[in-house]
C-alpha cells in the first residue's frame, strides 16, 4: 500500500508538471545553433547615385531585453518611448563609416559616443547624410559631411520622432526642417491615478464601418490628451551651423514635402476629432501649402475622419489623395480623385482621375489622366512623356500608361496590361535618373527609355536591362546576368547610357558583396566591398531548389538544405523541417512560378529554420503553398484541401527521393505561416509536430477580413469557421509549440490569439506548449528572446520529431 501511495504521488506531481506554468529563465540553444545565431554581421549600405560613396551602417544584430523593455506608450497606432520621443521599436545603428571609390573605407570623425543612430537621409545634392542620435533624455539631429568624412551635431535632444521621420532637408542642402518638442509640452497623464470623468460611449447611426482589427488604439479622453502631448511638434529651421528659428507653430505634423525648386512645401497636419476605431493615419488631416519661409498660403485638402469606407480592398476615400509634386517641374502639384465614389462595387469605365495644379496655384487644377484601375503612381519624364500605373487587387491586374501630361486630349497608350503576380512575364520597371532638381525622372534618349527587371523564368533568376522604344513599344535586351553558380542582382543604375551599374553577387557560401560592372564593355565586374562570411560553418551544407507537382498538376518548389557531408549516393533518411507561408493567387500559371534562386547566400536569420541543418535535419524552406481561386472562386473557398495538398506533394517528393523519414516531419511558420501550421496539424496526419509563431487562430476575432480575404464573417461564416484552428481544436492530434510576443501589434495577431488557442487545446487534451516573450512585438528583437526561441524550437523538435 505504501508503494502504491508513492506511485500515485509521483504520478500526481508529473501531472502538475505537465499542465502548470514552468518557472524558466532565458535559455540559449546548443552550440551548433548559437555559433550561427550570435555573430556580428557586416554593415548595411546606402549608395549614392554615381556610386562613388557607400555609407556603411553598423549595428548589433539584436537589441538587449533591457533596451526592449524601456518605457513604451501605445496610442493611436504608434509605439513610442515617451522619454526619448522616438519609436520604441527603432532598430538603431551604432556607427557609420564611408567607403569611397578612390580612398577605400574611411572612419567618420566626430561621431557621438554610445551612438544609437536612425532616420538616415541623403541631402538633395548627396553631399551630406543627416541622421538622429538617441540619448538617455531625447533625440538629437546630426549630419555627416561626405567630403570631409566628419560628423556634426546640430541640435540638443529636442527632436520629436513620435510620428514618423523627425526632419526633412531643404532644397539647398544647407538646412533642414525639424519636428521639435514644444516649449510648453505638459507631462503625460498617469492613467493609473486619474479619476474618470464619465463612461466611454461610442455611437453608430446606421453607417457601415468594416475596419480591420487594428491594435494600440485610443481608448478614452485621457489617451487622446496623451496622444496630443506626444504628437505635437514645432517646426524649426535648422541651418548647418546649428542655428534654429521657428518655421511653423505647434501642431500635429505628419509629413513635410518640399517642391522640387524648394519654394513651396505641402505639410500634412492631423486634427481632431480622433477615433477609437482606427489609427492616426485615418484621423482628420489637413494638407496645407506653405512657402519656403513657412507661411501658410492655402489649404489643399481637408481629409475627414476615415472610419467608414465601402467594402473591399480597392475601396478608397473621396477627395484629393496621393498629393505630391511633379518631379520634372519646379512647382506643380498632382493628385488622384475617385470616379466611382471609392466603391469597387460601382461599375465605372474609369476608377480614378489625375489632376495637376501649377504654381502659383491661382488657376483651376487641370485633368491630365484617367485610369481604368485604381491609380498607383507616375514616373515623370518631361513635358510630353510620363509613365503612369494602376492596379486592381481583385483581378491582380496592373496597367502601365504612356501619356502626354501637357495634352489631355491625347489618349494614353497602355504599354503593359498584365497580372502583377505573373513574375515570369514582368517587363521590369522604368529606370530613372536625377534631374536638375535632384528628383528622380525617367531616363529618355530621344524616343527610348530603359527597363530593369528581376528576370525570373523557368531557367532561374537572371536580372536584365532593356532598351524600350517609346514609339514602336519594342524592347532590346542590353544586359542579362548569367547566374550559373552565383546570383548577380542589380543594386544601382549609375549611368545606363554609359552602361555603368553596381551589382550584388552572392552564392550559397559567398556572402553578398558589391561590384562595379559596365554592361557595354562587358568586362569582368570589379569588386567594391569585401564583406567576410560570418557563417563559415555552413560552408559544406548542400542547397538545392527542388521542384515537384501537386496532385492537381500545379508545379511547386522549395529550397532544400541537407547537412554537410550528406551522402547523395547512399542516402540516409533524415527528419525534415518544412517552413512556409501561404500566398493567394487568382490563376494557376502565376501560382506555379519559381521566384527564388538556389544561388542565394545561406543566411540563417533569427526566424529561419536553416539552423537545424547543423543538427542533422533536412530543411525545406520557402516551400510553395499557393492557394488558388480562379474566375468567380475565391482562394479561401478551398483553403484547407489546397493547404494539405501542398504539404503532401512536398513530403511525397522528398520521400520518393529518399531524403526523409516521412514519419519524422515537422511543419512551421510565422504569422500567417503559423495559421497554416495549426491548420495542417488539425486537418492532416502528415506531420509529427509543428511550430507556430505569432499567429492568429480564431478568425471570428478578425470578422471584417484577414490576409487576402475581403469578405466579412457574416457573408462567409463557413469560410471563417472552417479556416479557424480554434474552431476545430477538438481535431488536433499532433504536438504544437506556440510562441508569441506579449506586445504583438500586428493587425489581427493579438497575443490573446495564442493564449485562447492554447487554453482550448489544453482543455481538449492536446499536446501543446505556449511561450510568451516579454516586450516582444510581431517580430522578435532582443537577443535573449531570439536565443530562447531557438532553444524552445530545438527542444521541441528533438523530442517530438527527431527522437519521436
């Protein structure tokens, strides 16, 4: 009896261990993974237009959990540090160096100590680069003089970066307009000690407001007051000798956009009434025209609060939108206006009309173009040539128009009319160059323009440059990369007329570096940078693009990694990790295209599954998971069967090739890939276990659409319920690891999604583990969080997959 009681006590303790919270500190993964995850990376780069200077931006690979846990305020869709007045999620650099064509790498003199640098911006003439430096009590404005390689501090810690970029360059490159903290800014209200003045009441009188599930919204009057105190700025004119003068009084400024000649600026100003349903980008906003001294000339547009729009992704507000400056004129505004009331359900020959308005803005605006789809943008050329584009999500259609902006009577010519998901037939993008206003305009040689493209095809990725005849509409290929064993992509067009370009060359074991190439002389490219490969332990890993077919004949693909030393002649069946992210298509042709290259460098970033190739797994990364709905069918009408068919095709192929043990296969994904993972474990027996990071699992909590689904819950309840793993939790048969940031701010992927799903699975007896990462958002930033996430995944895979 004593022995029986002892056994019962032990079983009871084991049951507690299996269901209770675990007191766990941050862990680090095994050495094979740690050696790849915790390495210093080469710098990011910013290249000037003539390729003579590359600014090297150095940063730590991760934040620390201390830094990530600094004070944070979340209001109206922003997340900010109220002490430093810059986004609390900013990824800071810690140093700047210059790589000059004739001098090599140069240290920048005068850099701040313990630098936390962000908001890098070239001056209009590219002789300088401005940036912010965040210190303990705020954010400063600095710039680097490129010629002297010297950094200069322009202000104390007075910048307000709570609403986007805190500064804009003036036309002459000798001064900037900066958003600064108001002199009389009050302290933020401590809501914990505030006494409510009354309830929060929301009213709707029959209007439809079908908004996505935005996060970090205002909740009450105290939030409104705190938002005002955080968002209000004074605009200061800061000269390069550090002198400051008031340019515009206190207001909530979103953006400042100077005309090409610098004589005018369009300033957007947020106003009340605020909303508790949408973020600040949809609050009432005035677009105000000012002169170079900051004097208000007139209001261009008063945008009302946007809580209510017609249903559909192509819905748009009425009034002037996309207000900007013609790049080829000294001071000419242009914008688009809807012709269909902004409602995609309304039949219309043309959806949008584009107008221009010439300085001094005393005459009426002039119509210059109508677009069949929703207006997308314009590449300006000269007085008689411009290229416009439009798009329509429902059909995945985009059109490019050649038109004469000076003569609206001339009918625009449609140059390209295509499916924008069809990458194999993408003609490329028109090449631009800087004009006398330092603005990007179309490169035109008499009747010829130029295009550059990614060059995806059945033969792989081969970027190209074409010469395009604007009269005959015919293209002549000037250059195409060979990309047999390496991948060469175009990074910068220096001078297409002379054939001078900068490319980036890499291979699976060769870290990406920059090269100078002349496509006319066709000489071997000349190396510019020599960044070292920080992941040398991956050198022997086998990387291969595998192609296979779904049971309905749809071509699929993925990137297969096998451990170093794997014997291809005497294959060992390995455990497999499949990582993917579903994508919706309207046609099978586009869905079956390969848009990755096997020659890309093997880069094990924090969210990658490639780490586990070092521990004896086969890894199938970026596995194709197309969800196709042709004609009147929507992709999600058959989401689950297509999802399972995609997974089965990959496993069948790798099994037939002898690479894997199909009884030991894991599936994983992030965000919508996490949603995919939970559905695959629920609706199939293909996998031993899964990993789902930062996902959404109950679609009734996103009732007005999600991902590419624009129908609401009440229009398609069966779709929402069938696609929701939460609604099908009783069918879960396989172990699932759920990981989520506690402060996830992505629309729809509330942390609550994982918490509720975990509770459902736990209540129904499934094998599940929930890991909540403190202070982390939708993606993970802190070193401690990333390493612990890798440890969690490693432990899970070892237990439920490799040693199943």
